[in-house]
């Protein structure tokens, strides 16, 4: 029984560290710190640029997928009095709303993850940036899994 209690206590301390390590660490951060010889300010600028570049890529993918949704699903909504309402406009509306919700989620969860190390630490913002990079990369994969056909 004591062994089980020790195991639970050990896991209680290990799990928060494990979550922080997985979400707030990554190859982008490693690259930026190695490239800038551990110069914190330059490395942070590098990481922020990588985050911003990825977010631009994400926005382009969202725009592209949304356009494909509108073009591929142009059939009317039956039982609707609005002749301009199509399956694509409804799909697009929910798709774009879900992206806004996901962006809010990404922001909040990364703030939470980084708060584990403390808002007053030097690596607080880089932890947020790397977390956002990690989640955005995975979310781009999720969007690609929607497999909306391209339109010539």
C-alpha cells in the first residue's frame, strides 16, 4: 500500500513537468539558441520570428481550405428560404469559427503551460512561443486531414 502511495506522489510531481517539457520545448527553440550561441535576446527574436512565420503559413492554409470548402460545396441547403445559403457557406462559417476558437485555446493553454515556470522568468515568453509553434504544427496537420479537394 505504501508503494502505491509513493507511486501516486511521484506521478503527481512528474506529470506537470512532463506536460511542460513536451509543449514548451522543440527543435525551433533548440535551433535558435544554438544558432545564437545562447544569446537570449537574439535567440528569442529568432524563435518569435519562427512562430510568426508558422502562423502566417497556418493562416494561408486556413484561407486556402476555406476557399476550397466554398467552391466544393456549392449546393443549396434544402429547407432554407435563403437562396444564397449553400452547404459551403454553412461549412465555411463553422470552419472559420472553429479556427478562432482554436486560436484562443492555443493562447490560453500555452499561457498555462508557461506559467508553470513562472511569468517573471527569462524563458517564460520563449516557452509560450515554442508551445504555440508545437500546437500550430499539429493543428496544420489536423486541417490537412480534412482532405478538402482542390478546385482547378
